[in-house]
């Protein structure tokens, strides 16, 4: 059984798109509880500085997270972790093989 409190280091691999790597890492933070449902994410500029990437890279990562149903953006207020969180898909980042068992 894995320790769900451990967030892996941010380490994009080879040809992986950086914005997808950022989205995957933020998702891991959400799935492990480091970012809880309803919590406000840091600003896009703060996340860009934290991850050492461009502001627009974080903006694209946020779009991926919205498409995954993990965050909601409220104009003028910020981006928040979805409450409730959607179920993770088998093989999705942060699931490590979890999913329905036949």
C-alpha cells in the first residue's frame, strides 16, 4: 500500500510537455491531501515561480486541471480545488494502478 501523504518531486521526464508535468504534479498534491477540496491554489505567478516555469505554462496547466475536473476558477477570486473531487481514472497520474477491480 502506498503512502498517500507523499508528493513526488517535480521532475518532468524527456518529451513530457512541461505544462502537463505541472498539472500532474498539482494533481498529485491534490490527491495526497496537500491541497484540500475548497482550498485556493497559489496565484499563477506564484506557481510559475515555484515550478521555475513561465506564467503561461502554469495557465495551460490550470486549463488541464479544469478539464480533469480537479479545480474551478472563479473570475476575480482565484482557482480552487474542486469540492467534491472527481474519482480518479485508472492509470491517471496519482493513481498508481488504482481503479475498479473486476
